[in-house]
C-alpha cells in the first residue's frame, strides 16, 4: 500500500528537486564580476579575502589567440591601459601592480611590451573604513592588437565581502609574477651589476645564469619619457650580458643627468625592478 503525500508537501519536494543548484547549496559571495566582452578580449574584476584596511584585488584579462595588450610602458608603439577607480565606495586609493611583460614585434620594425592569452593585474586597495562595505568600480581603457590595434572601454563592479575568497590563489600567483624590488649588485643569480653612461648611450651589465632568457626594459621618471628598449650587445665581458640604449625620446628640456630611471630585469622564472639615478 502506497503512502499518500499531502499536496502541499509534494509541491515542496518538487520545488527542491527541480530547483537550480545555486538554490540547493549554501550562498557564497561572488568573488569575480561578470566578464565584460568585446570582439577580441574580456575583462573582469577579482576580489581577494576581506581583511583589514588593505585589500588585494585584480583585473583579469583574456585575449583571443594572436591578440595582445600593453604593459604600463608599451615600448616602441602602443598605449598603456588606463584605470579609473574614482566611483568606488569606501576606497581611499588603488595601486595597479604589473606582472613582468613579454617583448613582441609591433609589426612596424620595432618591439612592444605587454601580455598575450591571459593576465591578472593585481590591485592594492586601501579602504577608508575597514568595517564598512567595499565596492570597487573600474572604468578601464585599453588596446588589443593583432595586425591592427582596437581601443576597448570596459566597466566593471565588484563588492568585497568574502572572508576567504575563491580567487586568492589566482591573485597570489599574479602577485608572485610582479618584479621584486632589488638593488644593483644584489647577490641574486639574476641581477644588474652596473649602469654607466658612455656619451649619449647607457650601458647596463647584467649577471644572468642563462643569458638567452633575459630581457631588460627601462622607464624614465615620467610617462612622457619614451626611452628605447635596451638591446643586448653582440659582445659582452666575461660573466655578464651587456645591454645598451641611446638617450633618445626625452621630453623637451629634460636632462638625463641624475634622472631617476626604473629598470625591469626579466629572466626565465624571476623578475626584478631597480631604481637607478643616471650618472
């Protein structure tokens, strides 16, 4: 003999069995915003765990095969991404951190610096009040390039609410790819040994265990300095890989003497950042 189930209980069971999975599991905060897609790329925000007044977030970018986007210093051509976080709630300041870039042909005889496939740019977020809700709102302008470059404008929004975010592993991996601060002559296997002037050129000697996997990039004191990408010299002293670049691309009236340059040294699995005052 079958037991009869009252109609109201039968309906409740039907709702539970047929409900989508998000209704039958505990409710977790969303740690990533929806993807904002254009024809060749997609962008979203990532939120790290909520703890204290300084939070870790990220801007995740996906690029179609063959397409690239730019680093903060784009190289011989290109435009760097621009970020506006001013519409955020309970956010005092946001600092974009930059994983080491890749050098690629720009299609015009030069080289550009940037990223392909996918990249996460970590964000260091300082809140105004650690006890109040935080919502990050980002207006991002960037370019994606294959044979031509296409400008993209994206908007994304994300609340930071998780005590333990599901995006922490991705954010810490991206943070690990950001070049570490270093000083000339540090006892690292990969380091800059010396920076010197030779007329209107700058010569940089690098100690590197595997010289073929080393790249060197340079930036001036302000974004309007457009210094060339340092090129490896054909002949280097024993034990070093020598790079050099001409003091071209300075803004009108700027003097190279004493200029604060930033060098980014990228190896196969390590990258370092050196702040140097030019002799």
